[in-house]
């Protein structure tokens, strides 16, 4: 990733650093916007990744609605909706902390614009604290999402958590931790680098990225979401399979990878890419727009 400066130019001035509290709160609001906009397609993605009974994205949606109604598309939504505020709060807090570390190591001033390489480091760093919250929620969400009308093992998130603990102990909630960290580490690099890079490309000369119109922010956020899934989908497939398989099916991420490729070929690693990419644009556009709008509101009040 190239630096954003050249020998003949000075780095563009960046906005003053956002406080950790504002990053935490705005990230939570952005996460709520993301779940509200994208959960149905996330459910379709997980079902395609873990079952061979569907011909594709449209068929999965059709079968789900035929058997379970429109409500079926929102199965498992309670878990991410309840947990998304702290998860995305921690994500954007971790991203903010990662940027501060990058500034310290790189010798940047508090208002200097970071290079996209530094942005990538901050994005990868954000996945570390986020994984601790994300893994149990992803585990419960995926287990609920693969349930169908004729195969209901759990009644809801609390029942699923109790069942997983009874079956595998508390550690069962953290099945897929390594896969989640790898997925979110790689994905977050693409996510934040694409977002910042596109914002800078859309910023007129002499203006600041934070002054972009809501439409520009919406576009940058949507493209960032697509960049995230473009690099993270294979690891997401492995994570989903690991988290929904009966205990003892796989010994870890490598075992899932080997068995999946041996039995279904490399193409299986990209199963669910269609709904993930379709969902990525509106969901992440809503997320970043929520983050930016909430930050502006807080800045005007505080």
C-alpha cells in the first residue's frame, strides 16, 4: 500500500483525533445501522455456506420465506442486535487506538494524515479486542441461522447459549476464535483502507475528508464493506462451518480447510460470496454513515 504523500508535497491535514469515548459510542451506533440493514442477506450467506440444499442466493431466500415467512429472514437477529453495540464500539475504539499506536511509531503529529499503510495496521489491530466479543455472538448467531422450521433445536439466543455450554462447556461459545480473528484481521485491513482511500479520492483539492457529503460517505462505506468481504469470505466459510458443526467434527481451522477442499473443491471456500457482497454495500454504507453522523452530532454537542 502506497503512502499518501510524495517528495514534492506535504501530507494533507487531518481532522483532530477523535476521543476514545466518541469512537466507542459512534461505532456502536454504526453497528446498529449495519445489522438493521443487512441481517436477511447475512442469514442467506450462512445457510449457503453450511448447506447444499439451495441452488443459490435467490433459491435460499425463496425457500426460507416459503417455509418460514418473512420473519425467517430475521432468524438469529436478536444476538447481533443485542451484542452489536459493544462489538462495533470496541471495533472502532480498537481502530482509534491502532491509529494512535501508528502515530506514535511513525512519528506523526496529532493532526497529520496517516498513510494508508498505517490505516491498514490500525484496521488489523482493531480485530484483536473485537474478537473476544464477536466469537460467542457469531457462534450463537450461526447456530440459530442454520435452524429451519422443521429442525428447531434452540428457541432463541439464551437457549442456544445454554445448550452450547451444556454440550461443550463455556469453551464451546468460543469455538472458531482463531478463524474469527483471522477473518476480521484480514477483512478489517481491506475495510478501513478502502474506506479512507475512497474518501480521500472523493475529497476535492483543498477540502477535508470529514467534510464530505452524506452521499459520498455512503458510497465509501458501501465500497469498504465490499472490499472487506472480497478478502475475508474464505475464512468466513471456514468459521461458519466450524461454528455450526457437531462437536468433534473438526479439530480446528486447518482441519476445516483440508476437509472442505478435499470434499468440495476450492470453490466451496467462496460459497455465500454473492449474498455477502450484495449485503455488504447497503449494510456498511449504513454503518459508516451512522458513525459519521453520530460523530458530528457529538462534536456539535461536546
